[in-house]
């Protein structure tokens, strides 16, 4: 019987299917899809694909259905390079570090509201889902009173990447674009009066629009992409970290004994449970992958999550080793690689570290009290529910 990648991509442990792909069919054709697409799963093949951006393009869309006309992560050079140049300073590690106080404040407010007392609830709904949505809103410059819908809009857009009803994304985009239009108009008025603009990413993009570097359409689309890419994947990282810590309590013991492991631990959790299982690339001209000649307009999924468990690259890849990543160690592919390496990587790392420190320092005890829910888009890896019971650490 022919193996189906789609059938197993949303398993609680998709790594089992990924291992099958690496070992039995490293170049896999998913015949069940319409139209069929290909999957590469070994680290070397995924890396090779990512390092040929001129042949294997992002601009036809990175989800299962072709969606040309994107920006940044869903665009190709020279547009991709121009758009990235506008945003890159705002997403450098030093710039993200300057947001630490605000991000900590967001975390503290959410955590105190959700976990201030002993109780039970869904960790995804209470913390993992809203935290990164609010942080992205802060980064963009969305006023506090306008942030509540951000998470829902992001969810509707992401679900369409896996083939859900596109009408949901269309409605969400209309709401996002209307809000962006309003906030950009405010910044343009400030500029016309000679007054300083707020110190946020929407101001950076507004200045670029005024200078003719970005179109208003691009400002809208970039805002939407930053929301979606920066929200869903980080929510997945945070919820999956807690899930693994609950399932393997020795991880909590290690982290409490040595909190300095937190940055390396976040890298290992990213490798072990890559929030982006794999994105699609398309070739405008005939090209090859894994030694196979493919016609133009072939769709190939580069399976990052599988590459991150490849024993040819990582020793004991199916074990979580909190000291795996340190100076001189080889990185993972959770953020992609090459020209399209995730521009928000530093922000995701910062949020992951802040959330992980809260988990180990502020929960006295935490346990899972029900089954987890898995997200629908098979290109992503995340939890929709993580029911827990917790006891809060009391200050001595």
C-alpha cells in the first residue's frame, strides 16, 4: 500500500511518519493530493533545496495551494530583498532585546491573570496562543484596545495554508488591512505635521511607503505576514515545550537545576518539534531534486521537521538533549535557511525563552489532564488544546 504523508502529517507524533519518509522514500510523491506534490525529508536534500532559491521559488506561495503575489517569505528577489531590507533592522537581536521589558510585561500580565492561583485550564487558550499575538501587536504598534482580534484573524489565515475555506482568510485579511490603513494614516498625519512617529514597525513601513520604497499594498501584506508568521509558530513552540516537559519531567528538573540552559533548551525544542513542518517551493523552469528531473511548476515540500531529526546530522535525534546547542554546534532548520531564513527568529527565541523561564519558575507543579488537540494545517506543527492542572509557586 502506498504511504500517505497527508494521512500522518497531523499525528500527535509526526516524527514517526517522517522517519518512514527518510528511510523508505526520501523523495516521496503524495498521490492523494490534487494536484499531487513531492516531499523531501532528508537533511541534505532539504538544505540543497533551500540553497537554490533562484530555481525553487517562494513566490508561488509556500502552502499547498499556489498563491502568487506574496511578500517577504512568499516573494522572491528582487522584491524579497527590497522588503527585507526595510524590516531587517527592526528584527535584529539588538532591536528585539530593546523590547524585553515590554515582552516581559505582556508575559507577566497574562501569566498572573491565567495562573495566579492553582487551577485547571487549557494552556494554549490561556497563555501560548494570546502571548505571541499580543507581542506582535506591540511590535507593529497596534494600540492595546485593538489587539483582541489578532489571534483569531491569524488562525483563520493559517488554516487556509492547509487547504481550509479561503473565505475565512479573506475576511480576516479585510479586517487586518482596515486596521493597518487606519494606523498608517495616523502616522502619515504625524509625518506631515513634522511630529515624531511612534517607535514601532508600522512606522518603519510608513516611512518606507512615504519614501517610495514600499507600496501601500506591500505595507498591508507585510503587516499581515508578520502577524501570521510571528504568532502561530511561536504559540506552537511554547505549547509544545510545556507538553514535552510534562511528558518528560526530568527536563523540568534539569532546567530548574541549571536555568542557564534555557537558551540552548529553546533551540533543542525548536529542533525536536519544529513549528513549521515544511513549506513548499515551486520551480518556474525544469529542475531536479534528489536526482529526479522535475517539470516546471512542480510543487515540493521541504520537510524541515524531518531534516531536524536526521541521524546523519544529529546524534540521537529522537532524544531531547538540553545541552545539544552551544558555541560551535550545528544549527537546526526550524527557521529555514538561506535567503529566506525567518526574519523573526530573534523575536521567537526571545519569547520562547521568556515563556520557558515562566514555566520552570512559576509553576510549582503541572500535569496534563486530557488529550491534546493538533492543528489542522499539515505544513505546521502545533497544539490547539493542552489541558493542564497546575499549582503555582508561592514566594517565600
